[in-house]
C-alpha cells in the first residue's frame, strides 16, 4: 500500500503524540520555524490521539511507541482499523526488530529513531508527506534480519524488467507519482506494478520491498 501524498498548498497539519511533554515541546518549537508544517495538536498517549483525530483534520501523526494506555503500534493499528486518512510516522527509541516489523505490517509511512539529528527530522517529515519512505538508516540491518523474504534469485527471476525498474525506484524512496514521471507512464500503471511486485515476491509492503532491495539487489 502506498503512502498518502500530501498535496495542499497550505501548511501540513501535524499531531504530536508522546508521553514526554518536554520532547513534544522541543519538536513543536523546532517545527514552528518551518512555513510548510504546523502543529495543530499534542497528545500524551494513543487514546488522546484517537480522540483528537476523531474531531480534527490532521495530515500527519508523529507517534512515540512506548506510551501508557495505547502504545504507538496499538495506536497505529486503531488508526488503520478506523480508516483514518492520515500519514503516520513512528518516532521512538525502540530499534526492536519485532516493533519495526509490526509497524511495517500495519503500513506505517516512516520509522525514525530519536537519536537522529534535528534537521533530519524535518527532512524525513517532508519525505513522508510527499509519499516517500522515511526509515532511520541504522535500522537497515535490523530490517534485513527480520524480513522473511524469498531469495534474490526468486525475486529477480519472477519480476519483469519494468517491475525491476519500479522496485529499484521504490528503494530510492520515490513515490508512485515520481516513478510514473521518470518512466513516462501513468501513476495507475505504477500502482499495478507495485501490486504485482508484492504478489510475486511475498513482500507485504513497499517499505519491505525497499529495504530488501537496498540490502540485496542494490549491492
């Protein structure tokens, strides 16, 4: 499933969800310097986040994982179950392969670790809003170990030349729209290619496909 792409000319509306007020305040102050994003709400936990989303339009939810009442992953699961049309980004200290794998299965749009540089947070927020992937680089080896993917030969042998082009571009973090522009094909055709890639390879999301490609085909 591809990420939602934010296309409005107005600032993207963000909801910050973390049980540490100081961290929320720090991110909010960091983002207040940017003209293309605006923090419209803050929540202490997942339940407060869901209550806010039920009554307020939001473009991106930035979720901590280890929180009371509902963890970030449990909150993500509820967001997906309720079909809330919002971009989701986990921002956490957890580099657990199990947590990363579960978040990817649920269709998270980005998974970042809290030890990253502040300016990179802004860069990755913009990436997920454009429909691109945002994964902390040091999670690549963990993801490679947790993904139950078929062999290189199975994947490369089953994909057409066009599908191999598409999966390489997914690995570069390109959205469906950007892939379509580069290949001079319709965006709907790209979506069909992505669906075929996932069906043929047994990979469950475009994030898994990207990580697998970076760790195998891109070498």
